[in-house]
C-alpha cells in the first residue's frame, strides 16, 4: 500500500513534508516566493530510497514532472534557483544544465541568468579519457550551475519589501561566479549535501524577509536552516524518512535559538503594503484619490514600523483595481465604493494547460508563426485578459512569441485605439464622409498589415 504524504515536522516557520514532490498535495498553489533546490544528479549516488541511475530520457521526464509542480506553486513574481551540474559523463556525455534550462522554459519559466559555482574543495579528478592523447580526452569543468528562473514577472512586488542583504554581499554575489567550498558527506550524514552558504546567498539575494522558501528535495535540510536563520518561512519536501529525521535534528540543533527579532520583524510585517492601501480606501469610502495621495499616506504608515520605504505602493493600487476592489475614476485616480465591489480572481494557466495550448498551436505564435524550433520563446496568453474576467481555460488561451506577448501586455492602448477608429469608420459611413472614411480605412489597414490586435475584428 502506498504511503500517504504527511507533515513530518513543523513549527511556526518551518514545515517538513515526508512525501513525493511529483504527487504531494500539501503545498498550496501560488504560495511560494522562492524555490532553492538541488535535485538528484542521476550519477548513481547511493541514496537510501531514490533510484539515481535512470536513463537520461527518464531523468529529463522526471525533471519535467517536478519542475511543473513547482511552477504551479510559485507566485507570479516567484523565482527558482536550480543547482545542477554543467554536464555529466557517467553513462555518456550530456549537457545537463542546458537541457534543464530548456525544459523549464518549455513549462513556462522565464530565464534570468546563470551563476557559476566554483566548488573550492571538489574531489581530485581521476577520469582523463585518453591520457595525453587527442584520441578521446575528457574535458571536465570543476563547477556547478545555479540557474535562476522566474514565473511571470521578474520585478518582485509581493512580500514585505524588506531586504537584509549587506552592500558587500550584494556587490560580491551579483558577480555571476561564486567561490566557496562544498559540504562534507561524512560530516552531515547525507550522500549529496549542499552547503548552507548556497541557499543563504540565493535567499538573501532573491527574496524579502518573511517570504516563503521551498526546497522540493530538502535532503539534510540546508535550505530550511538557511531560510530560518535569515527570517524566512520555509517548506521542505523529502521522500526518504531517514533524511527527514536527519533534517529535523539539524534544524533543532541549528535553529533552536533564533533571535527574538525574528518574531518581532515578522509580526511587524503582518500589515502588508496592500493591506495599508485597502485600509486607506476603506476609511475613505466613495472618495476619489490620486495615486500620490495614497502613496504618501502608505509610505508614512509603513516607515513607522520599517527602516526602509515600501516598494512600489502604486502597484498595489493597480492590483486592487484589477481585482475589483477599486474603481478607476480617471487616469491615476481611484475610489472604493463598498456597494460596487466586484472581486475578480486573477487565474493563471497551470503547467498542464500551457502544454495543451502550446500543443494545439503547434508550439508556434498564432500571430507570426515562429516557435521553439526557430529559437523563439513562447508564452501562453489569455485571449480575454485576466483583469477583464478572462478565465484560465484552454479555450481562452493562445500561444504568443515574446515580441507579440509584450505588444499585447504593454501596448494595450493600441486595442483602445483600434476600437475608436472602427467606431469613427462606422460613423463616417453613416454620414457619407468620404475623407474621414478613407483616413480611418488607411489606419485600420495598417493595424491589419502588422497584425496588431487581430482579435478586434474590423468588418469592411
């Protein structure tokens, strides 16, 4: 009988799940700010239960499954730091880093950058291929990769807005080559531990204080420990009960004396920027306010409890408008009418839905016809936008390349323009105004020529 996933250990800030990343239902969708993980490398490491000698095709399929689950768990501005080898030669040379990046992009992740980790105490190599001969030498780079990916938006707008990274750390870590030692298997008691330094850097560089960090292959618990020591909540998933117990002991030994400031900071962060925006409009119902007035008030309240100003309060205003909490009076002016709230849930496509949309559209942009085979990144787009009530249904999805996806999302004003010229065209027809008719016709033909807003039909 198959074992059901269970919470193996938890406290107020750490949750350790004994379960399988590909099947567990104990992580909520859209709940994770940052994933830091080092999945099995498939190089015959003697784990207690995991089979680490799959064929390369099986290994990539397994990777696709767990990466898809993680994609669903990430928030829109969530990030993934994926520690994998550059390549491997056991069982034949394979470009692991490149293949994992391609799979992630096919699922829907966006690529940001790659950090090279030069592991200072890496084992002395013994495989040379043809020694001192051009016959068949092996070239082995003594490095690993940390591939940095994100879900939909690179700029982080959710969370506390509080960064705890020092200037010297930021200067050093934004250099894409990291030099620090690996972790001792014997010391930790795990066949493939990674040092706390790795998740520590990723957590401080790519998340805010109070964010939730996930490691779907938590092993000996390094990511959970690093998250706790730097005031982040954390979730770990581990399939092996022996390693869950190892992680639990390490967590209790390392994190038993977390500073009281940890609790203090998290309590103070309970009132988020969005909650402050809500508070302002709730206290002033049916009154219209410009962006600047609201932002000034939110900033003043925020600075009473935090050392640095809030990040982009205006984004929260826009988000609350999209969700139906605020009414847009005119550009940059909003009001809250308790009698006219129309909440909308902004739904994202799941990884499975994206794959179905891509497959239906032959993995090509529906506008220009370019796709993955042409080296073009593709996206699953809502035909009816999310903020206008568009559902996350395959029928409401279309495949767009990056260029046309950007055009639709960032140049939405062209849609309004096309509708305006269609109305002018119809009015000119009614009044027999040939000059205006020709003017509108020329503009609308230009829209058609460049396939701008093809979903807005011009009947002529």
